[in-house]
C-alpha cells in the first residue's frame, strides 16, 4: 500500500512538473517590462486582478504588449483562477454586451487577446476557449506581432502532450513571419524563444502523437 501511495504521489508530481514546464507557464515575458509601475503593481497583487489592473487592461489607450506582460506577471496557478471571468464581467458592464458573440464582435483586438491570455493562464489544461478569443483578436489585427505571439503560445500549449516539434513550429512561425508589425518588446520575444527553441531538437526524430 505504501508503494502504491508513493507511486501516485510521483505521478502527480511529474504531472505538475510537466504542466509547469510549458509554453504558457515557462515564458516569463514580464521580466522585459518589470521596471514599469503597472507591472510592479501586478507583481504585488497575489496573482489576482485588482480594480486598478482591470481598468488598465480595459483602456484601449494602453499598449497591448504591456497588457500581456501584466497578465504574464499575474502568473498561473495549478488550482486555476478566474481573472478572465472578472475582466469579461467588467467589459460586459462597460459596453453592455450580453453574449460571447457580442464580445468577439464588438471588443477590440487588444481586449480579446487579454481575455484569451487570462483564460489560458487561469486554466492551462484547457485552452480551447482561450484560443477562440485569440483567433478573434488575430482576425481583427492580423499583423500585430504581440497578438500573434500570444496566440501561438496558447495554441502551442495544446501540443505539449502531443508533439514537441509542433510546439516549436507553431511559435517559430510567428518569429519568421516578415509581414508582422513588431509591436512587442524584443527582449520579451527573446525570453519566449530562449524557452521555445528547446523544442526544436524534437523535429528531427519525433513521431507525432495522435489524439
């Protein structure tokens, strides 16, 4: 019985480590922005959206890359969080939107990628809904590097247990797209690829996993 219990503990611990070592949880892009007061404020909020942080995210006058750095600073939690729902509630109240369709149609690309990123960090085990919002953001601003790189991290997260090579290819595709507008901190981009490039070696001998 003792050996069984130890085995279960090891499985859970290994699962936790695998989850923590992933595109969403291992790319600490906020470090490229950590001198900004709003990022420092996010770092002192215990991972939760405060009224001031919500208003910053909801202000379309603020840069999208700083917004995603703020979200990145809030981090993730193995038990999950509800930051996306908090922002959605605020935006619905602000604009009077009733449905998800109203949100994806009416909100700006900046708003949508913030919802997407928050949702994925709230629950990185299930990024389906987050990717829907990210796709809507990309459709509105297809040339934004910020939106494309965050969308790629969300999409790549789904391949962590399927194909390490695909994790690399999905994110690398953004780096090599010369049509994108660089509206993202280059140091933050380097932080992402310092991690993502570790998956490249799997593209030479990997047999992709199937669902």
